C-alpha cells in the first residue's frame, strides 16, 4: 500500500461532511463534558452503514465457527481416537488482532479515525477502546458462546465496552504491580480490587477485566504455592456487565484533554463471577494467560495511536496553512515569512513520516501479520511526539489566537499530549523498543 485508495478518499470526504453537519455543532458540549460521545458515534455508524457491515461480518464469522465446531463434535463422537482438539481461536484471527474479516477494510477505518481524531479525539478513543480492545479481546480469546453473547451488541455500538488493566500502583508495570485478584470459590470466582484511568469506565455496559489468580485459594488443584512471587502469578481475563453486585463504576475524571471521552475508576468488592465469564472458559488458554492477550492488545492500541496522531497532524497542518494565507502582518500574509514557512514545512515532514508509518502498519495487518511489540512501540513513540510538537507549533503560529479555544488548535495541543501518555507512556516505549533490538 503506497497511498489512500479512491474509496478511502471518498469516505474521507463523506466523513468530513458528517463532521461539519453533526459533530462541529456539538463540539463545545463534547469538550465541556456536557454530552457523551456515544450518540454521535452511533449516528456515524448508522449513517455510513457501519453497523450493518459489522453485524454481517460478525454473523458470517460466527456461522463458520459454529459449522466448524459442529463438524469437530461429529468427528469426535464417531471416532474419539481420530479427533483432534479444536482451537478456540483461529490463528489468522489472532494475527490480525482478533478482528477477523471485520479488519478487511483497515485503510477505510484508518481514514475515518484520523478525520474524527482531528476534531474530537475523545470520541474516537471511546469507540476505539470499545471495539479495538474490548470487543477484539472477546473475539480473540472468547469461546463461541462468549462471542455470541457479547459481540453482536458491541460491534454495532448498541453497547459500549471498557478494557480494564491499569491500576493506581501499576501503570507502566501493568502485570507486575497488578493487585486486583480473583480467588476460586467452588466453581465460581470472586473478584476484588480497583482499576483506574479506564476509558468508558463510568458508562460502559461491558467490561473486560484483567486480574491475578490468588494462589492461596488454589490448594485443591495443587497450585497453592505461596512462595510464588506475586509479580509472576497467573493473569486471567473476565467479562463483566454493568450493574453486577459488587461492581462500582466511578464518576468521570476531569482531564487536561480528550474531554469528550469519559474516563474513571472501577471498584470490585466480592464480585461473583461464574465460569462462563472467564474468557476461553479455561485457566489454561492455548493463547497463553492474560498477559499474552494484553500484549496483543497493546500492539493494536499503539498502532491506533499513530493513526490518531496522523489525524491531529493533518488537522493542525490544514488549519495552519489556511491561517497563514489569511493572517496579515506588515501588509503581508504571514505565510510569506520564512519562519512561518519553516513551521509549515516541518509539519509537512511530520505528516508524511507518520502517514507512511500508518501505511506500513495497514499493509502488514492486511497481509495477516501483526507488528511486533517493539515495532508498534516505535510507531507510538515517534507519532505521538510528532503530533504533540506539531500541535504546539500550531498554537505558536496562531499567536494569541492560538491560546483561545475558538481557534481549536489549543484543544488539539491538549489532546495530542494525552497520546504521549495513553497506551503506555512514551518513556516505557523506549524500554520495549530496546528489548526488541537487544533480544537474541
């Protein structure tokens, strides 16, 4: 892939029209937190037929998976010795980030996300977490029954998901510092702990939660060795529904940026979880424990950060070019001054570099190859820093106007900065990249 297709560009223009008609009039309400992002996202899904496309793709995937399961069951009943285990998730789906055939139109999806990110990054983040993390985790690790139970409402945005891994004392050290735990109670599990900085947390209908298995409650299976380092305990992944006894969804935080995306805390006080809420319905998942699931999600999330960064860069660049043609100083358009030209050129270089990173990632994903953690971390590190630099230079180019909310570049600067922390701080990305370079 060396550029956007004609279809991608047609979609981009259609999304711009949608933004002008149905997003821009509400941007202040979104930014002030007076309006939730979900109605606008659902309207976009409906207007562009994305809900129908997603539902059809999911139904096709589930139908094939049912047929495969039925064949495997028939073969097992006729000849137990010749039957082979059925893997819970197809390798192809794991490699494509768990999106299956719904990931076929990746470039079109990237165009939509980038355009929206340049206007309301928080709305994109909320939808992206719900689909790219919440639904994708259920898709990649869930059984057929679990996929049928939760995915239909999620892919159409009828329900919204949260993806809960971060805790007050375990941000970048997500696994080692994790204190949220589950203990076995007969056939069920009991969940206790707390999660924070959870996108969609205050409003989510479905919550994917990562928790460590408490070995003190595992004696009946011979796994109750209390000498096991708490950092190394098994991580399990569960799906909760809002309203469950013992689950508290905290109020939304006040933030520097991404105001249109509700972020908050989750509290678990003896939440009883039946075995059907454990993704894969087994503690010995063939795809590894919850760490492996989360690492795959980190890759998708960090590639997503590059796409969102591109959207912010595109928007800042367009606004600055237009402003440079209109704003006059000493009888000239400021675009005639070399220092202004240098800013515009540096923005263009950043735009091309990040766009090419996005193209490369899309091409790999379309070929069924998931970028490595180091590669996605490099994308995230560079793209988010570039977006922040471009947005801050946009504020500077606009001068006093840039500091005023009316001109929107100050919002873009606040939003861009969040991406340097979001999905793992940029400092931790350095560690992941270095480990990839130095690995044997």
